[in-house]
C-alpha cells in the first residue's frame, strides 16, 4: 500500500517554525573553518571545496604561519604552495586559485580582501558561495546565504526550494529567511545536515524540525526521504 504523504503548508508559512526549531537545536552554530582574519578565511574556504572542513583545519595552521599576507601568497612559488596544501583534494587547482586570487588582491585591492560581493567574485576561484562565507563571517555582511551540499539537500527535503542549482536555491531561501538570519541560518542548516539530515541515512526520528514541518520526514530510517513537487 502506498504511503500517504501529508500535505503541509507552503514554505512561507512554515519557515518561522523551522527557524525556531533550528535555533533551539543549534543555538551556537558557527563557521567550522578556523581563521583569524578575512584573508585566512578566504584561503580556507577556497581549500574547503569538495573537502571536509576538518581536513582543511589540519592543513591551515602551518599554512597561515608560513604565509601571513596576500603579497606573500602572491610571491610564493606555485610548487611550494602546492606542497603546503597537498593533503586537500584538487590541491594543484586550489594552489593556483590562491596564487591568482592573492595577486589580484595585491594589484587591485591594495593587499586587503575586499568586502563587496562583486569584488570577491571577480577573484580567481571565488564563486558566490565562497564570497558569502567571507562576507558573512569575516565582515558581518549579510549578502546572501551559503548554499553547500547540505543546504541544497535540506532545502529540497524541507520543500523550501524546488530547484537543484545553488543560485536558484539561494534566491528561494533569501525570499523566505529574514536577512539578519542569513549567515546563522546557513550555519544551522549545515550543522543539521551533518548531524541529523544526512544524505544516505537521515535520522528523522531524532529531527528537531519534525514531521509537522518536513514533507520528507519518515518514521522508518530505511525509507529514503522524498520531496513531492506539490509541497513547494
């Protein structure tokens, strides 16, 4: 017998309670990358693409001790920088991105990481997701919502977006979530995705959001979650 999927209210009517549930479950959610200034966060975020933050945090202490300014990264021989980040995935491409981004920071921004979206995304290897991380955490500027793989997955399961690409998902979330919450919301969704709403085996029975707010909720852990198109 086919299971009946409950029809829930539209996302705009559920988002307030979803935010409350996330606040209760993850009151101290924050960026998991270690950094002390905007340049360090920019470098760490570039390194974190398709790589765990935990691994990046193991690589960056020595890296940040060796290179302290954009000029030092810009002048460093590429082979030397590659060796310094060789433990992360795609380290050659990431080392090149760091070099080119820091050269542009030196040449166009007087050695300081810019604090405007249009300037950040003009740097090599910096897309909107990375720019949102830097602006929201290093500068306290709510320019958008970080959409990583966790946020993408949860946005679809919670029926907050029917899209599958980062940019459109972000725009859907921006319309739903109050701007002062954008940075915190991203951290909370990422933490929830790591702890509970995992890709292969979500722990629905432990979910603080619950069946009344999530159309993908399942009592049986072996039953894969789905998001009916009608729930958008």
